[in-house]
């Protein structure tokens, strides 16, 4: 295994170890709320409470919930459906009744027959046994049915049957709903009160409800009624019952559910919390692997993220008893955005909000507030370190916090009241305090984990800083060279999407080691080159020494590690060709070990460091070519691309993360800068005014 592979393996193991530890911390923080240590007492409803009982976590008031659900179910009106079998039975019974009446009437047909010789009157004839009809009729009603006018009876039969059919079609849900309607219909059809009374007797005997309860639909309605009941809660740290107060059934149920007597573990809730944490971590890890994998190569950055996350999780666990607007998630979001990456901060803020909400389940307000306010804090984080924008950032975050409190109150309190004012004020100042804490602790994070922010970089590029002032005075040639390299690097990094501010700062300091022996470097020489009189190997030692001296100065002036990386990596392991060829010329026929003439330093580990290497190489070479050979810019384009290709083929860009497309973009960016520096000058007029001759005026282009 090569040294590079071994180094990557160690970094991977380090990142994995921190991931496992942070996962275990999260599981413990979430699971802590599902463990309860009970009091060694026995309680029953109706007895005075022996101690104070507080809710260690939020829990539904199950007693009240079940009571309200039972009441809601009791108020459900069961839906009815028409029973076709009952309907058919009623109509059959009515038909059988009229058939029996018809048989009795048939026994009287000879009396009314025109062919009968008998002249006895109907009133003198006894009625057949009408008890066989199964209907409680008085004598007058029975005579009306049996001996009444045939045409009227037929009309009565048809009318009653039709009324039965219509009523049954509409459906009857109770015993008395249809009888009044029958009397009205019979009167409307011209029947006298005798027939109306008879109709009511028939209805009372045969007509009955044909609507039955739809059990399936009723159960659906009952379940909907149960689901519609909004639960009430015992909130975190809420007093359930005070010592010596009578324990009510609802309080007893809550105490037992929470395991406050005898202790216990909510295994179902614990399993849900662990599963939620696991899935959230999986999402976060996948995002890092797919989109910010290069971060895994930076131990300090990983350790800083781990520390930020761990501190936030512990604070979130400790602050669970407080209201949700005291969440520390915004603090994490802002620092992660400033110190690491805005997009990574947003993703991790969402994940952290879910885990924080899992510590206090069943309260969506926690998740809403933490996620929305946290993501907004990450978005505006870098505005807090820009001069003149701090106040706007504070007001913006405070306003978002207030709006989220109002939104939660409207969603979960079902209305607006003055009770929202205090939480809104706390949320407003919570946003202010978060930003103050973030800005106040930023130097601590920067120094402990040696990261650089935009503010650091701006300060480092200030020409009045101590080290740059020394460069301007002691090595002005190198300082000018560094400025040009900075312009090249910043332009190229901007075009490829790298950190152009970091590249500029790194370019300013990459050659600070030349202050030890400035005369040995071409940009500081004034016509005299000391290397002409030195053996090639001695020259190599002097040139190589500027890396060592540069790192010593960087440590002395406490430059951040990312800036020190430019000092160390800007030559990589490249070959000092001039001295190598000089050695070969002075020792013909002798085998020369090329490694003796290479820098023995780490190759660039970031796109920014690699761009500075390429800019350093191209600036010196192009300046030399332009001043000595007079080549035009079209020729320089091919020359620049050749220099970049040489570094690529020499293996100097292997760990930089640059693609072939990036290299093409870098070459184009370099040429834009070079064309601005070495553009063709406008020729002066042949005839100049006397004033110009006297003053020696020149065109500044």
C-alpha cells in the first residue's frame, strides 16, 4: 500500500469513527426521553399524591382523549339503508290480507247478485268470521271491508297498496313516521272518515320500519369521529399533580403511562426514535459522500463539524424542558454555514431539526420552528460577517422567528390571542442572541480548528498586515510576482467555481520564504544572478529552502493552516529543470538521479492550491518569454497550455480534484489576465509637441 493510500485510509477511519460516535450520542440523546425512573410509591386515583409528579417528556392525556372519543362516538348518527327483504315481506303480508278480505267478500256475492231470488237485506245477514283476518276491527270496520261498496273497496285497495309502496320506497326509520301521512292521502283521495280510520288500522298492523343501520358505514363514521378528536397533552416538565393534591383519573393515567411509579421504558417510542435517528444519519452521510466527499480528506474540518454537532445535540437535550423557540439549531446552522459550507449546513440543519424534534415527539411546532428558522439562519449566515449587513441579518432572523411562532400558534392553538406575544418576544431576541453568540464565538472556532472565514481572508490580503509589509519592503519583486499570481489564481478559481478569495490570499503568501535570500530569485535580481557561480546542487538547496523558511515564517506569524498549505504545496514534487540540466551539462556521461533535483514536498491537495501552482509557473514563464523573446499573445496561449499539460503529466495535479475541463477553463482565464497585462501598446506619433519633448511625456498604456 502506497503512502497516499495509507493516508487516505487513516482519514477514512477517522471520519468513520467520528460518525459512529456522533450517531451514538444522537441515539442516547433521543432515547433518553423514553427512559423513566419511577418513585418507589403506590398510588391509586382519589388518594393524595405522596410527591410532586412532573412529565419528563410530552405525553397525550389518554384519559381525556378516550373520554372525548367515547362522547364523539356516542353522538354519531348511524347511517340507514333500506332492507329489501323487509320491504317485500310487508307488501306480501298486505297482499295476503286483502286476499283474505276478498274471500270473505266473495261469500256475500250471492246476496248482491242480480240472479239471486233471495230478497234479504245485507244488514240482516250475519258477517263471516272476520277474526280470521288477524286484524283487530270493530264491527263497523269489518262490515265496511266485507259488505262495503265494491267499487269503493277496489279503489281503497289500490290506494292503500300504492301508499305502502311509496312509503316503503322512501324508507321508514321509526314506528310512527308514516301513519299521519296515510290519513292525509286517504282524505285527499275522497275517502270518508270510516275508510280513513280503517286505513290507519291497516297501517298500524302491517307497516313497520324497513330502514336498518348500515354497520360498515357506521363504523367508518365512528372511526372518523375518534380521529377528529384533538388530543390534549401533558407537556415536558409540566406539573401533573402536586404533593398532597388528590390524584384524579386523568392524572393517574398519565403517571402510569410515563412510568413515574416504579420506572420503565417506552420500548415502542424508543424504537421509533432510534429508527428516525438512523434514517436521518443515512441521509446526511449520503449527501456528504455524493456532494462534499472532499471534506472527508480534511481532518480538522471533520473534527470541527463533529464538535459543533455534538455541542448542539447536548444543548438540545438539556433544553428540552424549555419552550421550542429556545432551540440551539440556529446556532449550529450559522456556524456550519460560515465555517464549512452553506449547502451542507442547510442539509444538516434539516437533519438536526428532525432529531431535535424526536427528543420531544408529538410536537410538530418543534420541527417547524427549528427547520425553518435554522435553514434561514444558514442562508443568511455569511451576511453577518459582512460589514454593514449585521443589523439586517439580525432583524431578518428575528422576524422569521416571530412569524414561525405565530404560524405554530395559529396551527396548534386554533386561533389568535395575546398569549402569543411573550413567545414572539422570546423568539425575536432568540434570533438576536443566536447571531451575537455566533459572531462572538467565531474567533474561538477559527483558532481552535484553524479554519479561515471570509473576514480572515480579507484581513490577510490587507497590504498593511505585518508580513505583507515586510514583503513590500524586503522583496518587492516577489511581492509584485505574488500580486500577479493572485490575480491569475482568483480569476481562474472564480471561473471553475473554487474559493477565489482563499486562492488570492494563498497566492499572496506562497513565496514568503524568499525573504531569507531574496537575491537568489530572478524577480529580485538586478542583473546579477548568484546561481551562475554556484554548483547546481547548492542552488537546489537554496531554492528548496524557501519552502522551509516560508513554513517557519507562516508559523511565526500564525497564518491559518489553509494558507500554510499554499506555502507548502505550490511547487509539489516538481523538477527544478534549469539546475538539473546544468548538472547534466557539467557532468556529461554521468548518470544523474532526477529525484535529487525535485522538491520533496506534498503535491497540491485542493483546487485552489493547484491553481496557485499553475499560476506561479505560468506567470514566471510568460513574463520571461514576453520580455526576452517578444512573442505575441496567440503564441503565449499555446505556451500556457503546454506548461499546464506538463504539470498534469508530471503528476502534480493528481490530488487536486481538478478535471480536464477545469484545466481548459484555467488556461482561458490565465490568458484573459495576461492579455490585460501584456497588451499591444499604441505607437507614439512621429511628431511630438515641444511641450512633450521638454517634459519627457510618455503614454501610460
